[in-house]
C-alpha cells in the first residue's frame, strides 16, 4: 500500500527539509517510541537498555562475530542478534514483520 502525506502533515515543517523519520512500533508486546528510521543504514540496532526493557533473556541472543564500525571508525562488538516481531500501523492498516 502506498504511503502518502497531506498538507496537514507538513504543519510546522520548514521546506526544504532533511528531517529524520521517527516512528512508534510495537516490538514483541511492547510499544517502542522514538524509533529512528535510517534508510541508509545496513544494520538494525537495538540498544541494550531497550533490549533489557523487553525482558527477553540474554541467552536468546544468537552470537555474531561481525563488528559494527561507526562513522568515526569506532568498532563495537554487539553481544548478539535476535529475531523480534514488529508491528507498524493500526488495524486495519497495519503490517507485521520479523526483524533481526
């Protein structure tokens, strides 16, 4: 389904703009707010504090060996990866996907 924006969605936005897209999603059974959508990123990152709030045991993380390298060449070794159910939108216009 096509996502469109009306003039009302531009209220308070100075054009042209390069604002990030920030959304609220249902992750597993918790509503997560202020999720930054970065279409140029090659990784979906969930910070440890947010992961801890999901109350998922850390032993469910799958070990990974690939480090993440930031813009400043800083290397971070994530503790692992996990598949999570993510729901966007509200019924009847919603979608559910599994993200790693």
